[in-house]
C-alpha cells in the first residue's frame, strides 16, 4: 500500500462547473442518445424502495463513457486532434474514446491490460482504433499509455483527471433529474470517479435535496479509501468488475467527490453478481459488473434505502459471456 498526501486544493478554475455541463449537453446533441429510465416491480420488491434505473447500458458503445470522451474530443482544437489521441482503459473508456475518435476523424491508440474483456476489445477494434495490450492491470496500461503519448506527441486522454470528460458525463445526470425528479438518493458506481464527480456536481446545481452516494468494489477500493482518508491512495486492484478496477485515486474527481458526495460505500464482487442476476431476471436488462454496482449497494443495505425514491445508474452493459454465466448462477 502507498499513501500519498493530497496536493494543495485544486484551483476552482481546474474543476468543471454546471455551465460546462450545459455546454456539453449542446455539444453532444446527436453524438450521444438520451437514454431511458425504467421502473421495475421486481427491483422495488427486492429492495423495499422505489428504484429508478437510468439505462446508460443503452448508450452508444453500450456505456456512459461515450458522453465524456465525445465531449472532450469535440471540444479539442483541430490542431490538437491532428496529433492523435492515446487512452488507457479496461474497456468502456477505451470504447468511448475510440467512438469519439472515429466521430471526429482522429487517429487513436488504446492501451488495455492483457486479457481484456473480449466483448470490449472487439468493440474498440471495430471502432477503428489501434489496440496495444500491456500489463496485468489498469495501472500498467496507464503507465504504458503515458509513455506512448510522450513519445508520439499525441494527446493522452485519461478517464478521470479530465474536466471535459466529467462535464460530458454530467449530461446523463441532467437527463436523469429531468426524467425522474424528486429522487431522495442517487447511487453511482465509481472506478476513476468521473461518474460520481459529475453526479455530485449536477445534483448540487439542480437537485440539492438528493443525496449522492458512490459505490466501489471492495476488491478495488482505491477511490473509496481516497475519499474516506482525504488522501490519494493506491490499493490492490483485483475486482472481477473491470469497470471498477482502478488501483489509485485521482485528483480532479476526488476534489469534486469530496465536495458533493454524501457517502461512499463498498460492495463485494458476489453482491455485484447478485445485482446483475436481479437485473437479468427482474428488469430484463444486461448489466456488466460496474453497471450493477449501484443496485448492489441498495440490496446490501436495505434499511438505509427502504421507502425512499432511489436512482441507480446502470452505467454499462458490455458483459462477457463468462460474466453473464456467473450472474445467472448467482443467488
């Protein structure tokens, strides 16, 4: 374990604002879709709450990451795009950047860990990106991508310390609060933290009565531990839910989460699999592990959520066959 004290508080100018989210909403008209929300009797029965599901698994590329990546690349100057982009990811950020690169005609290289989710790997290649497999973990891929960008002069596109990505992701929460006003609680899965950072930012501006709770896998708790300790930490990174498999905290997303999250909780991988099973059987919905984490948090602490109107974000549906088989066998 490595513990690093947070740097001095970021300048407010370094953080996205609600104005940036509104600008992103205008910019993304067309490149992304307005995803639906759903209500399901089986989910309400299982949780004793009124569950509202935001279906980002129906977004372009099958995950919310298309919003942030598209906003960032569309906001870049043409001269910067001409140098190309490099990104690192376990899968959904990779797909989002590859999609945005194809949309804008930008050369794109993606570094993914060895043995990635085959569904996500095929989708990235189908978007026309060059793929380099390197290392066993997200952090190994991040190190290689950073070096590659430095050597080539391409723009490194991270998944977390990117204000334009957070602003783009914020558009899904603007939609959600329009589609489902009056939420008591909003639960958001966290890997690098762009989703929870954006959710807190938007809730503070348009739904200040809604408590925002982050959730991460106990098998990869770096963002959770960074938030609770007030320091950027590195942690073991062994979750099966690759969308949550991030081994360190990030400065920009942590700054926003510290300002806006009400709480940050952990769930086990088995609890995530059980939530995937409930999505499959009770909502006819395919959720990858990260996409089911918010529902897993509600199922894991029923007394906290009982009787409340709770928003959960199904952030992605790019599950592998092995993952779906595990989910179907989960109790």
